[in-house]
C-alpha cells in the first residue's frame, strides 16, 4: 500500500513525496479510563493510514483520499470544521496554526486499511500521521507526546469528540511487539514485551457502527465528571475518578442518578483492573489476564452501557471456546470490534466458528483481523538522488 500510495501521488502531483505510515491501535485492557486520569494498555498494530505529502509553494492544500476517490482542496486562511474525513486533517492544521506553527500549502494522498468505526482508531491515525508529516516538512521539532496532544485537541475541537489521550498516544509511541502501560495523568509510560508466541490478537468486527457513538461518548465523560463533583464534597482532594475509591463513591450513592453511579463504579473498578492485569501479563499469566478482560466486558456492557447485542454475542461465543484466553469490546464501543486472545494454532477454527454463528444470528459475516504489534508513526524521508 505504501508503494501504491507513493505512485498515485507521483501520478497526480508529479513530484516525490514524503511517506508516512500511521498505525491503528489495539487496547488490551483499560477502556474509558484515559479521560479519568487512569491507566491504559494499548499497542500500535499493522493496520494503518498511509500519507504521501509534499509542499506545493501555494497557500492551498490539495488532499486526495484513495478510500473515497475524491480530492478536497482548501485554503489555509479558511480552516474551519467541515463534514467528512477532511475534518480530522483540518482539526490538526487548526491546532498547529493556533500554536503559531507555520503551515504552508501541501499536496497529499491519503490511503489506509483501518476499518472506520471499528474501534481501531482510524481517526487518531489520520491525525498523528499528518502532525508527524508536517513536523518533518516544517521542522517544528515537536516530540511525540506533543504531537499526540495536538491530535487529541484537534479531535476535541473539530469532530467534537472529547476523547482521552490513549489513541493518539498509542499511534505515535507504538513499538514492535511491545505493549505500553500509560499513566494518563502524568503521561509517564513503560514498554514491556507482549511475548505470547502461542497466542494471536484477533479482532472480530461486529460490523455495527452507531451514529450516536461520539455524542454518547461525551455523555459518558460528563457522567464521570458529575460523579467526581459529588465525591469532592466529602473529599476535596479527589480530582478525578483515578483518586476515588468505591467507598467514597458509595458515600454519595443516594445523591447520584443510578446511571452516574454505575458509570463511576465501572471506571473505579477498571482503573484497578488495569494495574492488576499488567502484573498478570508481566508474569505471563494469560489465563487470569483473560478473565479480567471478560470482567471488563461485563462492566462495559452492564454498567457503562457502551456495548450492543452484537458485541455481547461475540464475547459470549468467545467464552465458550477453550482456545480463547479472554475477549471484550475494544475502544469507545457502541459497535466496532471485540479483541480476542486466541491460541495461534486454533485461530482458523475459531474464526470459522465465529463467522458461521454470527451469520446465523445476524445475517452478516463479521470481518476478522489477526493483528500484529508494530511501531508507531514512521516517517520515511524522501531519498535524494545525486
Ligand atoms: C476512544 C477514545 F478516543 C479514547 O480516548 C478512549 O477513551 C477509548 O475510546 C475508550 O477507552 O477510542
């Protein structure tokens, strides 16, 4: 895909581009914890967005998207929210301009194989790839965390999703065969190997994509903040659910709407679960790690209410299979994928089983992606020929 994108760029714009590969992500455990100052355990994967970019010495940007086969042009003096995929790029440019970083006209081809709305964070890949490309072309000298924060702010301001930092962080910091434990408050993180050669990370796409996903996501965030406010009356030092205990939450239970209580209950438990799960993973205890993944799914489904019948069905199928260590809905939810840890030599059987049962139940076949853990955003400078 990288070579094809480069060729298409040369065909359209008749010059050599800078190539940038920007991956999607998985998250092993720690869902909806990032915007509560908790922990997450993501990794970058082999699914990716590819950019070919070069400056054009004009005040206009021309972006050709391979996935829709359309070219969008916009002036850098009029960067404003615009419906469609271009909004993610515009949001990034707006953030760079807001920070006083120079942006001049460029030509660009964007391609990719991250399924949209599947919970693998195609949007963070679009954002991170563009920040890294422009950082290289304009020599901003941004570090990877600064790039991630720019992508996150772009997502808040243009598409309007008040996301946490996990997706942009994972996209820019990924390392081959390593997972990352990120403390979303301090932004400190550590890498450690995901070394289970007998297991594969298998993503099963429910093929459900709820249009309410982003508005409901923002509602979840508000509900967490409402819970924190109530707890603060008794415990002023609590700044986020990261600082709260179940006892503190129970003290204010009667004052909270039941749903707000449930949301906070899930998050407090999940933040603890990520820490326990990390210890298990480092010990190589995939079975108990998997049990925690199922517990996360239960919480996301019953308390946080970001699952759907199709995702619950996929996880229930996983539970019945010996070759699966654990499974759960991955990412923001309301559709998208489940993440499954599956015995490598049984992956084919498992996929056939899931696809036929899902087909019988819902009349559609889930796409399945057997992923590998890869490096984060890679910038490949143009080779200069002498
Ligand atoms: C989405 C968001 F973008 C992340 O920040 C995170 O909150 C995730 O949902 C849920 O864990 O991917």
